[in-house]
């Protein structure tokens, strides 16, 4: 990991998920620079804040994570994007990877799995 230099944006409509991710990311030395509760706000914040890593929920109001992913890949091609989902079905995962996601974080979270995934994406 790159302590305090790697910036992260969390985009998820579930407050508990955001809180859990924020706590986990900060405890591993990453800097959470913003949080959004839907895809529209997430895209706007991503463009404004230009984070190194975006944790993006798949199912959200206003704009889904997959729709937001397409916009983010166009507007911020250098950002790494991890999709956060409870939908572990093959179609969701293949669609996310096909649209440019760098990996998937499955709910419910396992701390070691999240940190391993983030480390792999950032290295």
C-alpha cells in the first residue's frame, strides 16, 4: 500500500457499507477523500476529486454503478475502480470487468479479502 498518498472515493447508497469501508480503508493507511450515496453524485465527485481508487456499488439509485463505471472510465481513465456488490453472479461480474472495473469486492465483507484485492489493484 502507499500510505496517505493513495486517495479513495466510496460510492454506495448504504450507510453501513460506507462506514465499514471507510474504517477499513483508513486503518490500512488509505486516504478516503469523499463519499457519495448514488451514481450521479459519485461521478461528479470522481471528476472533481480525481481519486486514485473508487469503490463503486453496483446497485444504487439515480444511476447504477455499472452506468457510473462507464462514465468514470471515459472521464478518469487512470482511476482504479473496484465494484462493490452482493451479486456474485457471473453476469454481473463479467459485465463489470467488461466495462473496465479492475476488480470486485463481495458483500458481506471479509477484511483480508478487501485489503488483498485493493493491494493487487494498486500494485
